[in-house]
C-alpha cells in the first residue's frame, strides 16, 4: 500500500450487546484494509432500569474500553473514532458514564442518536452494496434502524427499540421459547414497524441488511450450503433460509442452539428475537430476500473519515473501487496489470461474435486482469493459486458471490491449467464453466502477449473463418519473446475454447 500518508484508524463501537474495536490501515481516498479487530460481549443493556445502566454492566464496559485504549496506544494508532449507541443514549446515567470514561481513560465517546446510528450504518452499507433505491436494515442489541435510500443516498431513517437483546429481555423467559412469547414478539415487531410513516414507500424494493444478527443468520446458511467462500460479500439471505433458522431456534433449547453450525455461541440466546425482526421486515415490505452488507456502523464511521474530501462519503462505483482497493493493498504492478487489462478487453470485444459473453462478463475479465498477479506478494511460485486465495478470502464489495468465484478462478487459470469450477459447484453451474473457459483463454492470451512487461504489443487485430483464428499483433518492434511464450502457453487453451487453430502474426518484422 502507498505509505506517504498512511494512517492507523481505530473505530470503537460500544453497542448494547457487544463492544468492538476495528483498526484500519488507510491512505485516505486511495486504499484501506482491516488490520486488526477485537470483539467483546459486554451486554451493556443487561439489567438496565429506570435509574440507568447497572453497576455490573458499567464495570464490564469500562474494563473493555480500558483494554481498547491500551491496545490503541501500544499499536500507535493515529486516529480513534469512538462511539456509543442505544444503551448509553437511553440510560438515565449515560452522560455520567461518558464523563467517567473521558476522565479516567482520556477517551471521548460520542453518543450517536438514532438518526446518526442509521446514517452511519447506511454509509457502511452503500460503500459495500450498490443501491440506488430501497431500504437498509440494521439490527443491533438495543435498537434497529430502517433507512430509506433514494438516488444512492440515505433520505430518512427511523430507529426502533427492536434490538435482539432488548427484545429478548422484554419477551423471552422460557427455554425453549413458548409459542405465546413468539406471538408477543411478532406483535411488538409489527406494531413498531407500522409506526414508520414512510414504510409503505419502500414496499417491494431492494433490501440490504447489516449488523451482527443478520450476518450471523447468513453465516448459518453458508454452513448449510457448504459455501466455498469465506466472505459474506454479496450473500443473499432468503425467506426460506430465515424460516428454517427460526424454526430451529424455537425448537431447540439454548444448549443445543449454541451448537448450530455458523451461530456464535454468545449470540444463541438472543438470535431468535433478531431473526423475527428480519422476518417482520420481510413481511411488512413484501420482500423475500435481502443482500448482506459486511460493512455497517463501524465502517460507516471510518469511511466518513476516508472519503472526507467527497461531498457524500459513498464512492460512485463500488465495484470499480473494490477491485482497485484490493489491487493497491497487495501492491499490484500497475503498468503491467493495466496493459493486460487493455489487451484482454480488445480481444474480448473483437471476438464477441465467437464467445457471445455479455457486458458483465467483460467486467469480470477486467477485474481479473487487474488482480491476476496479486499472489506474487506471497511467492512467485504458484502465484496464480495465491491470487485466487486472496480474492477467495477477501471477497469484493459490490460483486455477487457468483462473480467473486469467477474472478478468483480467472486469476487461478491465468497462466496454466485447464479451467474448471471444481469446488465452486454450489455457486456456479455448467454455463459458468463455459464462461470461465472463454474468459480464461482471453486473459491468458493477454498475459503472455505482455510477457516482457514493457507493453511491446500495443494492440491486436483478429480475423477468423471456420478453420482458423488469426491474431495480428500491433507492435513497434518484433515481439519475439511474447510470440514465443504465447505459442507455448496460451494458444492451446485459445484453440480449445474457440474451436479453431490460432495463428499469430506481427506487423513488426523480425530483426535479422
């Protein structure tokens, strides 16, 4: 990553259920990455009365914040953005708690009101999931926020006391929960949702979900599906999946819920209430799925700092920036990657009648061209496999899971091997295998036409008949190395993919 103005930015989020510290290494406006994270369950809202936060909850929170501040000091953090949300803002002694933290720990905790909490959740989500219009749902421990999005911006948000912990403490007293308690939960959720004056304006619209409860529900489904990806980028949580989870939460006692694959054991006692909120939103909006955002409140706070030079802290093209960001943090070779991208794009466009792939497939090829050599940061040997691994584990904001898998596989097969979708069958299909073969052939051809890493081949001109595909190289001097390497390493796959013998020519004559 660029180092001239690189900062370590810490975000502390003191929630009603969990306290989190995330640390980002960032060059504002250029690139960022998560470098550390600490999570501690504090249950700050637990035992709260009309007098405020309980002494035990304050002790847990104070101890955790002390640990966070010491960590930030020892790791030389440049910027600390610290916030508290619904538990502290609702507590009668919330201000006294904030003052004590300031005095004893020299840490300024900013209390976010409901609208601010909704706003920052939206900022985190919209930098992760492109959404021109629709709604964003954020479920925390003490509250839930539903926001309306228009023209890619948060227009209005409502904060409701529908947090997983808050609802559980109010309505759940039996293990397993009783049918009567489930009904009471559902009635309260419906009642509060229908207090939102603009709720009908987002019916049948796209829905994005964030927060620990929603991510945990998605994680449970990835385990059911035996998903090949470790990231939740682009994951769709469906009504069928949600219903299956709710049924198991209702049926199983806590000890068995804690053993559900994908469910965090420390969330097992409150997950049902949060899942019922999601279902209530589905029913109220008339939708049957939501897109998971891995970004939320913490990321929104950070991204306001990262994009401070913009009028609104959401990047216009989430997909494009996510590719550039990943390329930059792993130190991609910009000139080489961009020239491979140029040649791959030219081949794709000229060969369109033969492969009949669409504009979205061209975008996947473009992304893979920029990312194909990322793995060299680990080792040159096997770097195509390392590139696949980096994409597989990092994911790419704005892209669907299918698209992430294809980009990862394109980098895997950019230099050798026969493209196949083995290991990704739960996300990809046979048609995707054909797409992968076409795009990998084009990317491999572009890679070896740039083998000298000096842009010797400026352009390509293609012509074909039923028997042969002729590719003429436009170069200032004879590209001997590129022709030699391409014939050995790229032509076999091109011939297999396009069903024709491939002939390479060069406009520049060989030297005597």
